[in-house]
């Protein structure tokens, strides 16, 4: 499923079934996108294209968010393992006491 797209010289993100302009993104929207990047096997975004985004604000926001979410998606297995290990260590520490 596509979560970020560039269309009609604007950058959009998916919010449920709707596409919202990236300049209207809230921190909750960003957290939802990060969660999707970790959990969704079919997480997809349009490739950043400076020419397709003449608005500098859209360019900066899309480039940064797309880069971070793509990296998070690509590292999702390692990220999940790190989280599991953190909780496993804490669980073992407090259960053994």
C-alpha cells in the first residue's frame, strides 16, 4: 500500500482512505506513518523527485520524511529485534529479583 505520493506538483500522505497534503501533517500522523513503515510488509512511497515538487516546503518535508520512513522500513526486522531485546533484558532483570 502506498503511504506517500507526489501528484499534481504536491506531496501527499495517506490518512486512512484519504490523501492529505504533507504540510498539514501532525505529529500523530507522522507516528502512524512510522508505525506503518515498521509493520506493513507492503509499505510503499513514491521516489523523491525535486522537479515534480516546485513548492520548497513540500520538497523539504517529503524528502526528509520519505528518506526516514524508507530507512525505517528497510531496517524494520533489526528494529523489532532491538525492541524485543530491550524488553527481554528488562523482563529478565525484574523477574529474577
